């Protein structure tokens, strides 16, 4: 390209920049004065303004190191000729709030993150974004913000933690949660639990299994919002800082090409993301977040699509919580791209889908220095022709107990069919006490309701309950039902996201102790032995609980959440019902 053409392209890019509204012309002298107070110079003010959204915090190991990641992204932007402006947003530690009233803030934080990034980028007239994320809800919140603002954006994950070591084996925080149940049963000593606690989380980074954070990080590659290979480098590694630096470079290229999320995201992108999710055995929370992201992108996606794709996509990875391996193990054999390659070659993903780099998934795979498939010897990853399961890990169940759907992740080979009398709890705490006291037995059905998006509010994850059940040896023979959520670290017979929720007069609100509930995962059915008339009669006669909060942020977001079957979105401009 000639120098004249380069100058013309630069002028055209400059003409498009929204930041000119606050940097150009004599009338913007006061605005420039404010920038100069922060150390920006003429060259900066003549460059694209790129926001670096950073939820760094000392309240979770997932985010404690994100200032280093954001600094590397900032250097990448600066080196590529941009004007980086870092700004902060919130995070909630899912693991620390788990099992407490505070967990109700978790899903709300997804919305606050998306709202805050949108507000800052809109208010300051930014041209592009690098969105950094650590803990679970950071990831969908940042991607939702990118979709909503439709600015050139590169998503940058903060990376996962190393596994800990306990009694000669690798462990994660999942093992600690399950250890609480084992200790309650008298099958683990207090000293052993203490040693497990002290060694499970050795440093910074998101939880190491294929839990929610790593699921959404993997999805960021498959859906095209992050460069391939960016999800698996560990939090405390030079590779992680290199990924962040690259994000800063890629975003400048996206600005020049005017490449926005709306140019990347299509129906095929979302189908690719779902295929990867179910093949990896990813978190059920991926269903909720992908539905919310699709709603922001105005792409028609419903909960049934997850089941359709899962039925035709093999499960080829076996990572925690179903298996024993973690993200570090996947990284050592090439990371998420080796899984994507197998799915593309098998016809389960569309290699022609666009990515943030401007190249397709197949083109990106060709660019990467990946080991050949026949060189990969890993007991936790199989070829698509010889999978762990012919179907993916996600199942969507429907029936007279869940007309809009419910979500289950299959984590074992056990036959998932059960019929039994139900024990109903109005919220998580009473159920946890019941389980910890050792009341559950094989064949039980436990229902926890009024924990949905509006009813909680905030749709709490219930890793404490599911881990206590698993720790007592009942992961696959005690069914747990809820209109709330389960953690990405949950395993076993745990059915969440039941919709409509109890607070919206869903049939789950009509359940009573002693009702017979039948679950048939192969047939995708979740039923209670009641007629439609009996359900309607009970709903009409029941005393509806008062809202748990009438003021403050929980009341505000609780009143605006939509159905879990549509992603539990709060943005008034997207599909909600």
C-alpha cells in the first residue's frame, strides 16, 4: 500500500472516531485540558480512544491479579497506536458468597457490569473496548456490554488458577465444597478438611475446572469475541500477559477495519458456542448467559436450541466437575482450539464463522501452532468419532412442572431416571440444613423454590447444597430441583432454571410435600403427578410470598428480571417473555 493510501485510510478511520466529539476543535479545549491533567499528550488525543474495562478487586482470587492483565492490554493498545483509558467496574465472588444471602447479588452483578461498561463508554465517547474479566459473571457481563455498545471490542479473560494439591492429588474449590458434606457424614476428619481448605486454591485466577468462568472463556473463543487460544493460559503466567497484550493490538486492527460485534455475531456463532459448551461438558450457566447475549444481539435463540444441538454433538472432553482434569491440563495439549478443531472437522461447528481478528475460525486454526491430533495423548479428550457420550452434556427438560424448560448437565454415565416423593423447601437455607443433618436418602427428590430471577431475587447458585449431597455419596441418586441455579462446579442429578419460576406462578409453586415427581432425562421430561386443573387450583389458592426486598438494588433488579428461559435479562429493549 502506498503512503498516500495509508494516509487516506488513517484519515477515514479518524473521521469515524466517536472520541472526536471530546478531543477535536477549539470548543473542546476544556475537555483536552482534563485529559492533559491525566498525562495524555497530543499524540494520544489524535489516536483512537480505547476503554479498558477492568473489574480488578481484592475480594476474589479470580480478579486479584487483573490490574496486571489490564496493564498488559493497555501496553498493547499503546504500542499499536491507540489511546488506552482504563476504568473500573464491580465483581462479586461467587465462591465466597455461595451459600449465603449474598449470593443473590451474583446474577445482578452481570447486569451491573454490562450497564456500567455501557455507561462509561457511552458517556466518555470511547471508540473501542478491551473488556477484562475474571469471576463468573464478569464474563457474560463484559460480552453483553460489547454487544450492546457495538463498539470494536476484544474480550480478554484473566485466566484460571492452578490446581491445589491434597494427599498427592490435584484439587480445586469444588473438592472443598464437597468435603463439607463428607465431613458432615463423619467420613472426613476436621484436620483433613482443614488441610484441604489450606491447599485447594494456591494463588490467583478463576476456579480451575470447566466451571462457569472457564466455560464462558471457552465460549468467547467459539463465538468469535476473543482470539483463538486466549482462554486457557493460566492467570499467573507470561502467556496470560501476552494474550492481554495481543488483545490491545487486535482491537486497533478492529477499529481500522470498523469490525464490530454485530459484524461477527450470527446465528452460526451462537450455535458454535453451544456446540463447544456441550462438547466440553460446560456449565449450565452457559445456557442462561448465551440466551442473554443472543437477546442483546437480537439473534433468535431459544432454550430448545441447546437441546437440539446437544443431541447432535458428542461430548468429547471430561473435565471437572464430571472428570478430574482442569483447564491447565487442557492448555498443556493446545487449549480450547484443539477441541474446536475436532468439532469443526467433525461437522459440529461452522469453521466459516467470523472472529474478532477478521479471520474465520478455520483460518485462525490454520494460523495457530497446534499439535497434530495424532500427537495428542490425553485421557480427558477424545476424538469426535469416539466420544465419552454420543450426546452433549446439556439436557433441556420440559413437562407440567417446567413448561418453559429446565436445565440439567449430565456428569456421569448413570441412568438418569427417577420417580419419588418430593420434599419442598422455600429457599436454600432450610434445604441445606436438612441435607447437612443427613436426612437425604437414595431416591429422594428435593425441591428448592422461590430462588428464581425475581423470587430470590437473583437466582442463587446452590453449590453448597449440591456439594453436600455429592459429598454424602448421593450425587447421582438424589434429585435436586430448583427455579434457581446451580454452580458450574455442580455435578450429579441437579435440575435448575425451572421456568416459569415460583414467583411468576410457575407450576413449581404448586408442589407440596409428598407429591410424586418423575424425571426422565432420556425423554426430556419433568412431571408432577397432578392434573392441570389441580395445579391451577393450588396456584389460585396459595399465599404468595411477599418480595424479599422492597428497596435498593436487589428490589430494582429483581423487579425487572425476565424469565430464565430467555436468559433472565433486564435490558428493556430485548426479548424478555
